[in-house]
């Protein structure tokens, strides 16, 4: 029996035991099915590009929660290449990954750094986030085990029906646990592409929020390998990023 079949059986058994009351999780099988479809589409892509707009709250001792935002153009080529151009309140940054090394470049300061990286995109994102604290917004959607992780970390997960998000008809899904509440909007046009996600950190003071909107998806484009190669700009200074 294949690993995929075993996971499907385990998931079916989990969903067949749904209790009411605060002591047990309430998991909606319709929500799981739609999330599975989204994950299957996204993780099967050989390449893609999209625009990601994010808004997030950061606590300020004087003003409380202050909302920040940025916009990124993301280009991925499985299994081992990406380029991200990200601009917002925290500056204009670029990230290049060529399968062996990840390069960080600050366009504002004309500074760059290089870090050895694992051989795949998701391993690299995990490594850089864990070792250096550099975050890659909304990268969770590309994890093969996304839905299983959501199930194991959700007290409640429900399908709320069709609604509109970013001028698109979407499947609306919501979930909670004792630390945060989240909502996901997935395109209802048959593509099952993610459109929007919101996380409210209810376990933190002031319940800060994080919101991400995906636009302009292009699936399996022909991306030239050279776009993932970092060329040191004239006059750029090399810096070292300290591990956290």
C-alpha cells in the first residue's frame, strides 16, 4: 500500500470521528477536501509566479499595534530555484536561490549576503527561517504536509460556503485553536488556487493580525535559469547575517 493511500485512510478515519463539545475537535470534511485540492495543485507545479501583498501588525510601545505592509513578486522553479523581489515598510529586498546558495540583497543599502542552502526550495526556506529568522510570507501553502499540519493544529475547521475575496468568488474556510484563528479563501473557479489568508493571533496581547493576498498567478511558465543567478551590483558591499 502506498504512503499516499495510508495517509488518505488515516485522514478518513480522523474525519469519521467528529464530536460536539469543547473537549473534541470539530473538523468539516468539506473544508479538508477543498484544502487538499488547493495543496495538490500548488505542490504539483513545476514552476509558477505570483504577486503577494501582505499586511501585518507589530507591537509598538507607544502606539500599540502598528500595521505594516509589503508587496512581493515571487518566481519559483521546482525543485531548487526561486527569486523574490519584496518591497515595503521594512525596505526593498531581493532573494535569489540557485539550488546551492541563497543570496540576500538590500537595494536600499546596496548590501548583499550569501548563505549555503539545502538542495530544495522548502528545505531552504525552513533552514533560513530557523537559522537566521528571515521569513518568507505565506510559504506554508507549498508544504506537502500542509493539510495534515492544519488538522493536527486545529480545534475547529469549517467550510463557510462561497463568498467574495479580492473580486473573486471563493471557497471560504475558517479554523481555530487556542493560540490563533485563521481564514483561507480559495478560488472557486476550478483552479483551487489560494486567493487570501488571514491569521489572528488570539493568544497574543491585542490579537495582532497577518493578512496575505495572492494575485496574478501564472502556472508552469518558462522561467529562464539566469533569473535565479545573483550578479553583484556595482559598488555593493558584502555583509554577514548573524544566526539567531
